[in-house]
C-alpha cells in the first residue's frame, strides 16, 4: 500500500481503494476477481465514492443529470383511475379500441376543463397510457363519452371523498412523478397527505 496520510487512510475500508492523482486523493469501491486460467487476482472497480481532503474529509460525487428533468402530475390522475375504475372498465367495453383514450381525455377534462397533447404529456397518464393521440379530433361518439366521463368522474369522486372532496383535490394534486436520467420517481409526501390517503384508502399504482 502506498504511504498515504493518516487522514486519507481512515477512509480506506474493506472493499475500497485509494488512488492519488497529482497530489489529490480519490476513493473507489472495488472487489477482487481471479483471472481465468491463472492464480492471479485482479482488482475490479465498482464505482467512484468521492474525493478525500484533509479539510473536508470524504466529499461524495455530485449526482449527474443527463438531459432534462420532467415533472408529471400524478396524485389526482392515479386516484381517479382507482376510485373510478368502473368508469374505465365501461369505456373499454363501449370503445373497444379507444377506451383508454376516452378515459384519459375524461380525466384531463375533469382536471383542466379540456384535453390536449400538452396536458397529456404533462401528466402521468402519458406513462400509464403511452402513445395516445390527443391531437386528432375525436369522433362525435367519443366526444359524448368524454363529456359524460368527466361528469361521472366528478360525481364518483364527490361520493367517495364526501366532505373531504375539496381537500382531496388540493392534497392529492401535490403528488408528482419526476423523470430523471430515464427513470421515474414518485415525489415525497407530507405527513398530512399520507394520513389523508390512509383515511380514504387511496393507494398508488407503483
């Protein structure tokens, strides 16, 4: 082992190694593997753990974000899909090939008073029901279904949450899906949102 300072070596634990580059110290995770056909063992790097300085100790690497970060509405649309599952099932029977479109458009219409491609892509609905065409003009029958759907959603949500209906719209509308580095995460929930969900038996799809 190289003659490293004590303040560097205190971060050297099993499964790690230190590399010194131009007087700067870096810590890595690693494991050992035997070289096939020989008795030799090689070290395999498992990732960078951070830089070590005497003043600040181990400084973990900063998370790197590739591309853009997308924030999607999630809480209300997910709740509606759960509470109004009977409406969705009915649309899938009435509109065999377009039931998901009519349901998604009905949810957007309920939430925003309209539906379009922009609102769809700002919502978790674009993940739950991928590749829906919100730009093509719906047929007269689909329009009727969407108008009827948003009214049924409003009625069902009001009957489910009763006196807490307005609070449901406020609290559950504060839960989002965040897309970072190609992965989707649910936003953190406050204690009052968790208590509200438990009170009304609301569960997230994930």
